[in-house]
C-alpha cells in the first residue's frame, strides 16, 4: 500500500506562552542525529521504552528503521518541533484487506505534558484517513496513563490483555 504523505501545511499550536510549529514528517536520514541523541541520553525516555541497548549509532538507527519498516509494513515519521526532531510516530502493520494499521510513538521526555504527542497523533490519524485506513490500534503498558489519555481523546475503545491495554479507534 502506498501512503499519501501529509499535506505540506504546517500545524501551528500554541504552548507555554510561545508559538511552536509541530508537524510529523516522513522519516529522513537528516533527523537521525537528533533522535539518536535522545535514544542514547534521555534517561526518562529510555526507561519508559524499557530499552536495554546501551548506545546506538546513527547508522544502526537508520538501518533498524529501514528493516523494521519493511518487516512491519510501516511508514515511519519524525515528530518535529520547529524543525527539530523530538520523537517518532509510525503507522505500521498496515493491512489493505481490512484497512487497518497500528500507531506507535515516543517523544523526548522534556516534551512530555505539552500536547505535542497528542498533536502528532492527530496528524497521524489524518494520514491514516487520507490513505483509506478505517481503524487503528496500538499496544500500551497499563502503567502508561499519558499514552492511554491520548488515545482516549480520540475516542479509543480499550481491551486489556495481561499487563497491556489495546486501544482501537474507528476512523470516520
């Protein structure tokens, strides 16, 4: 399935008394340095991702995304704040037969609580809709209340399996 890229308009959101430009953009190698820096040094993010790897090179990051993207039928995007990569969001496990996909994301811990992940999620739902995807789901550890709240804002219905919540959104 070929996905239409996000329209070139940039969404402007206001946060903390200053204007911020936040958008999702298809992953490019030029975003790798910022994202590798976060994955190697953002202690709170590393802990939240339950990451075991000690350090990651730019080349490993790029290679991993290419392999993972192909294996999981994914379109990976960078979350950009004023054109600096602050996280990633993907539409993956795309199934054309039932028009479904999964959404997964992470964002720098210093950006938590500012609405940026919510806005990136909203943009990814728009990309899904533009590409005729009718439902999206995800996997969230039960302790991740912030991520559950994002899905709830968009009307997700939840199922629970072991220590995991599985949200699903039907796209209108």
